[in-house]
C-alpha cells in the first residue's frame, strides 16, 4: 500500500497572509474568519499551476485511480479537483487544518489581551497550546489524535491512497507515520515547511509505514 500525503496548492490565504487574513487589525471576527477560510478561500494562479504539476507527479508516483481522502476545506477540495480530475474524494474532518477556536486569526496582541494566561504556552510551547474557546485543539493532542485515527482507519488492502491536507495536519501525520515526536517536526518546520503542493510518499510493509519518496513543484 502506498499512502501519499499532499499539501494543498497555494491558496489566496497563503499568498496574502499580511494583507488580508493576517493584517492588523484583523478584518473579521474569529467565527467569520474560520468560515471564510474553510468554505471560500480558493487557489491562486500559482496554485493552479501547482495543480497542473501535481497531475503529472501523482500519476507517476502513485499511478491512476488512487483512493482519495480530502480535508473539507475548499482549498484542499479544489486541489483534488484540478490535480486528480475525475476522482471523487472521501471528505473527512480528520484531515482538517488545526482549529484555533475563538482565537482563530487573532493577532498575538489581541490574543494575549483577551487570554493573558495562555501567553507562555503560546510563545514557548506552541505545539501543546490549546486555543481557547469551542473547538480549539492543540497540535500535539487534538491534531495528532485525528492523524492517528486517520492512519489507523486505512484499509491496508487499498493499493494507493492520496490524502489531501494542510500544513499542521501533515506535521501530525508525519509524527504518526515516521514515529517521530511532534516537537522535532515543529522545529524542522520553523526552518522549512512542506511547501504548497508538496508530496510525501509512504509505503506500508511489515505492518509499518516507511517513507518511499517525495516531490515538490518548481512553480
């Protein structure tokens, strides 16, 4: 079985982080920002080019007609539609981006003024920080739990699986698949994240996953 983990192609949110979603002060409150990010944010022209690259790369890496799982976020679903044309996706919240609850898209200034008690964890132990409010989840607990459930739920008889997901979910998936601590992967991501449309391939044998390859676009 091949499990191919893919970060969605570049979204408008990725490309305009300092002029739209991430400007200070934020233009939307947390519930509105989360809904916009989940349901409306699509891909940039660069993202479309990355999807064209993915179409060829995935065909070469995993072959035709893999079983596809996707995050419910629009940017992930758009990437599936463009990179894997004609393929339907099994949409699962297990592959969603980390949810920051009532702190979604808050500036640090706003966050620490509202919940000063969370400042130390947010600044020094971000992987353990649980965002305040309904639905907030930490990377090392909430997202990792979802990633574990996703991997454990895979049917090993399926020859090729593609998982279309997000940066934080990829950190958690890598922790499960590579049997490495989240902290180590977070430190690596501070230097370099898995790029948009980046691909990581794992092969299941002997009851364990082993990394079998990777690829990333040059656009």
